[in-house]
C-alpha cells in the first residue's frame, strides 16, 4: 500500500492505473477509522480495481469553537487497517498540501445546507464540499463512497456532483452500529462510560421511529414527536434537532411520502452525535 503525502503522488498512481484500464474508487475519511469506514472500503474493494482512501482531518469544516485539535487521530492504526483491507493508496496530506497559500476558492451548495446540521454549523458544508471536490479532482474516481450516517452530507455531495457535472458515481452505504445499537462514530471515543450508556437514546429513538412507520404511521410530525419523547426521557441528552425532511432536497415534510429522512443531532455531555433513518413509501 502506498502512503501518499502529496497530490502529485496520488495523480501519478491514478494515471498509471488508468493506462492499465483499471477503475478507481475513493473513500474520503477523517481517519480514526472504525467498522463503519471499513464497510465503505470493503464495498469499494468489491466494485473497483483500485481503492484510494484519504485520511485528512479537514480544518475548513470545523467551526471556531469545534473540536479540530481534539479530533482523534491514529495514522499507524488506520494504515494497518487499510492495508489489511487491500487498499492501494492511503492519501494523508498536510493541510498546506490541500490548501495552498492564498487559496480563495470555495465550493458551496445552497438550500440543502441551511437546515439540520447546517443551522448550527453554518460553515461546515462549505468546508465539506470544498475538500470533497478537491479530492474528486485529485483522484478522479469512478465511484466515491460515503456513509448514510452523515445523511445530509450525502445529499449535499450528490447535489454538488450533479450540479458540477462531475463524472463520478456517489454511493451511499448503510449505517454500521455497535451490538447495542449505537451508530459507529469516531466521536464515540469522547464519551465516558456513563455517557456511552446515555448515548443509546439516539438509536432507541431511531428504532422507535422506524417501528411507527412500519406499523403504518404516515404523519411525519407524529414520528418526530415520538422520537423526541424518547430522547427527552434521558437526562443526559440535549437535543440540537430532530426533524423530518425530504431525503434528497433536505426540505421539511409533514407527510411520509417518497423518501423521508428522519435525522437528529443530540448532545450527550459535550459530545454532539448524529443518527437517522430513511422511510421510503
């Protein structure tokens, strides 16, 4: 496995692969990898001749009061996992490699980024879209793989790729959960033992919402109320949002028709966690 630190190293690898007629898959990550990331890599490995995984804690998607410096990092561990999964290239650039001096260009998607996480993290998706578009330009993948846990991000990236005519297939992969239901997240490492138990309220709310939909509930507001009730019963939880939106347009809905995303962000102590499910009728 090549561990590439520069854009040129990645481009040279991809050019050589293209000359051999090989397809390329990209899995963008911020590292501190877990089974959720591994599921993306495994899917990419099964569908592409070459797999490039980026491990880059992108500074532009963090707000001034967010956890950029505290975000967990362990490149040695990440590299060992990726090599065991058959990854061809681990791209681990420095911020100065991704953002050249005097860089003044941003990629923004309007509308889809204003609600949910975008409401309290107003610069987040601009940073996400900018770094993902840069990775797309560097790697020029045939397919790029993202987790459904970051459902708003997935919708935003799909819209960006469509609007900018990027020649890449965006593939969303299912949420991977712990045995007790908690969605896998690098930020789970911030939780104390008591907070880890309290965090199960997110998946309980998801499962309660899914059950209502399965039983025939079509009032999205009723499902949201039930999910909020589950979370509010946990003293350690503080709701940022629980909402129902169109899964593609990320606009509010009141009835469950088509693809509806039920998404939440909840603070457990100081740690902000997200979870969701999609109802498709």
